[in-house]
């Protein structure tokens, strides 16, 4: 009874016949190929390549490419073992490519962009990048999209083509120091040198590096204030937003303690003449 079920023929449109036994074996074989491909990828990415001296970006790119190569070769081998000649698949794929080329253009663009991002080493898991004005952390670079984590701990997928075709700021993972700037305006009555000293005092923060040393730039004469920028360096780019916030708190406290005013926008109107005539005007 079981043999009859397993040997039940399934006719195909190509004129060939596939049995239930062959279908089950093909399904199991594809599953085994997928498991083996993932195991090879994990071993190469986490063990072999890092121990061989490759950096994380290269390890990820090579292991991901090897995963897809093993998967494609394995699936084609299973199909060939079932008795389907690969030349037939080539003809079918050629016909489908014409019809699907336009509809899948965006997908193929993202696939190509994914390989370019991995092999150019433009990104690596753990990098802090700026996307649409927000700092996000790269979790995984996929073949079609990149998975990132926002400051609100929300996972978001970004199409690889968007990352490749738009300006991208990459802070890295802290292996190199990055500069952070916090601007502030003070009253025209303040002494610029005193303001410089106070801002450097406010830069005393655990996330701020001593080398390169913090600096204060006198950036301009504003409409209502003398404009300064405190520039510091940090090797923890994932904490830049919090660092900016804490520096602003420190700047406000230090300037308030020393009586340095942070002005708000205002307009002063000066009457040079005509006031006397206005005062002597008869009452209505």
C-alpha cells in the first residue's frame, strides 16, 4: 500500500513523470542542502574567517556569498538527480527572465546592491550609520535589504539600493574617534574667553576623549547672540545622541552658575526723532 502511494506518478507539463517518492526525496534533499549551507556560513563567518585574520565585513560578505553558491548548486543538483536536464531549466529561465525582468527590476537592483555593499565593505554588522537624519545600528546585511535597529529599539529593513544610491554617513563601531559638536549662543555682554573656558569645563564627561582634546570654536556673530560650538571626540558613536543631551545640560548649568546669559530672540526698537512731536499731539 505504501509502495503504491510512493510510486504514484505525477505527470508534469514537460511530458516527464515525477513520483511521490521522488517529490519527498527532493523536498528532504533541498532541506538538507539548506541546513548544510547555513552551517557552512555560520562556521565561516564566526570561526574560520575571523581566526584567519579577516575583518567582520569581509567575513560576512564571503560567508554570505558562499551560502548562496552552496544553496544554488545543491538545488540544481537535486533537480538534475530527479531527471530534469539543466538545459531545460536554462531555456525556461531565459523565457521567464524576459517577462519578469521589468517586474522584478527593483528586486534585482537590491540584490546587486547587497553584494556591492558587502564586498566594498561599506557596512558591517554593528556599524552606526545615519539614515534619514537618524542614527541606526546595522544588525544584518541581507541579500535584498539591510536590517537596522533604531534608537527606540525598533527593527527596520532598508532596501540595499537605497543605502547604495544615497549619501551614507558611517560612524563605524568605535574603532576610530568621531567628532561631536554642540552649539550655544550667549549674550553680547559675555566675555568670549570666559565662555571658552566654561565650555571646556562643561566638556568634562566620561564619554569624551582626552585625545584629541575638546575645542571651542567662536563660529559667528548672531542677530541676538555670540555663537559658539563645543567640539569633542568620542569612540562610542552609538551613544552620540545621549552625549549631546548631557553636554547641553552641563553647558546650561555651567553658564547659569557664572551668570552668563543665553539670550532668546528679540528685537529692540530705537526712536531717534519725532518722539517730542508725538508727545505734544492734541488728544482726540
